[in-house]
C-alpha cells in the first residue's frame, strides 16, 4: 500500500460526468489499497469567469479580494467530487487549502507555499478516508486566503506529495502526457515517455502550460515521483525524473511558445558605464522580471538596450522607466507586445553547436524574422512576431522531429 497524490485540472472536472470520472479514478486507486489525496482545479473556465466577474465590479480590485474570489472555484469542484465519492459509499472528506494546512507567504495572486502542516490530512488518511484538497490556494500568516498563480494547482499537488512523502504524484490533464510541442498546435507532436526535471522546468517556464513551472522546480528539489497523464484515455503518461534512460535521437526534447511577452527598447542611451545597472535595478526593485537583454554596439556616444518582460508587466515597466527618464538618460521607449517567444529545449544540445543553426535555418526557410535570440546550456529562444509564432513552432518542430516520425513509420 502506498500514498498517491492525484491532481485533476479544469477540463478533467468540467461537468458532472467528468467529476464522476474523477471519482471513479480516485476510488479505483483507493480500492487497490492505496491512500489517496486528490487535488482539484476549478471546473473548466471558472477561474477566467470569476476574473471577468470581478472586472465588471471593480477593474482595480485588490489582490487580496481577488484571491478571496478566485479560491472559490476550487472549493466547488472539490465538494462536488466528494459528493460523487460519497455516492459510491466510500469515506471521503474535502478540505480547503487552510483546512489542509497549506501555509503560504503573503504575495496575493502569486503566493509561494512555505510549508504544509499535514496533521489533518494524515488523520483523515488514517481513518481510510479519501482526502480531496482544493488546488491553487493556501493561507498566509494573517489567516487570509492566497492563490498560487495561474496553473498553480500542479504546485499544490507536488507540494502535498513532497510533504506527505507520497510514492507517486500523478497530474491528470486533457492530453496523454508531455509532448514534443503543444499537441493542439502541432498535430505531428509525439508523446515523450520520459523527460528530465531540468528539461521540463525549461519547457514549463518557456510556455508549455502542461505543468506549472514551480511544480517542476519543487518536484526536482524534493525528488517527487511525477507523472503527467490523461484523465480520459487511461494510457500511460510521461514520467518526469532526474535522469532518463535514453534520450530521443534528436538533441531537442521539446518546443515551447510563450505569448505573454513584450519587448521594450530604450533608444538613445549614453554609451557609458552604469546605464544597464540603473535600468535593471529600477525594474528589480519593483519585482519586474527581465528576460532576454540585447545591447546594441555604440554609435558615436549613444547606444540602445532592448529587453523582454512579461506582457502583463509591460505597462508598469514603461511607467517606471518614463518616470526615471532623466536619471537613466534616453530619447524614447519603444514597446512591442505583438511578439512571442519560441524556444527549443534539450539536454542533448549542449555539445551540439549545430542545433541553434538548424532552428534558425527552419525559420529562415519559412521566411520568419528573428528579433532577438537567447541561449543557455539546454535551450535556444527566439523572439518572433506574434503572427508568425504558431508557424514558427510548426516549422521548427518539423526540422527536429520530422525525420524521427519518418523513421518510426518505416
Ligand atoms: P489542466 O487544466 O489539466 O491543468 P492545462 O490547460 O493547464 O491543463 O495544460 C494542458 C494543456 O497544455 C494541453 O491541453 C496542451 O494544449 C498544453 N500544452 C502546451 N505544451 C504542451 C506540451 N509540450 N505537451 C503537452 N501539452 C502541452
Ligand atoms: N484554477 C486555477 C487556474 O485556472 C488553477 C489551476 O487550474 O491550476 O489557473
Ligand atoms: Mg494547468
């Protein structure tokens, strides 16, 4: 007998039939003798709908009140699922984040879990109850409800699995596992049987929404046995682990797209020491994350610095920089939010300089212009026009995986 944490995303609990399907999966696991902690997201588009409702009342609502509102979605799906399990005659209890002891910091809207006081859950498991916990939420030191950021139920599940020393954490979703690219965007994408924590972390951070990136970070830190699988198909999914047996023939494991990007360019900066420090310390003070940075070579005594931020931060970043125009010293700011970042990820690319150029070749052949490039040991990211982004993912995917498909078809 083991302890299994099973997380179900919004589409897996979208209506009554799907909730019954989740009840079936968790009770079957229970009947096999395991202790089961289920973590549920809000039903379907509930979280988006709640955000829209709030905007009707007050577009500038405080983050605290937003968390109070958004956390209700998960409470609905968990209580409904508990009712479905009850109807099957199996002992069950649903718990909110605070009842489950999920303690977080106070960053409303993007809180981090500090620790989980597991007593209540363990007591319920000792009584052989299935425990259903609301994903996406915690409680801070003031006793206020917090939420963990969009997609955060994955992180709730992994945090619970780590604190409870679970044998397995299964993330049930609406696709069969982690694919070489978003299967909804690239029909030829294929499912990976295994992927390393590092690659998955990059993919998730670079826009593959199948896992919340902090859940992968946490799974790596606590070595949680993690699997992504479908709540509909019953097929084996993708195992996310420290080391995988054999890498795909390709040096690339996956391709990700991130549309939540804006590019800011500060034009006409003085070409002298201290300018980059001024710009980026101002942004860091306001906790604005900067991603790709590009500095032009000086022309006379002037230079430009371009960088990317999350689209949602672009307005605030522009305001901060405009307010400090004299301190920084620039002619004007140019903002472009009609762009996207397309990235290839793979541990196998580190010793293969040809990988980046293959990506650039695929984009060139498709007539797609690259605005910025950034690389690390296991990824290459390019910034392209938003209108080109989906095509870019497809042609890059064909470049790296087209041949693999042909080989396996023979
Ligand atoms: P859930 O509601 O279950 O948390 P999400 O919508 O957050 O599900 O994540 C699942 C979705 O992630 C899939 O439907 C798929 O479109 C998308 N996705 C993006 N990149 C990938 C990828 N590389 N592999 C699998 N799914 C991906
Ligand atoms: N319901 C939340 C969201 O839509 C959390 C989640 O689904 O993981 O972002
Ligand atoms: Mg999700």
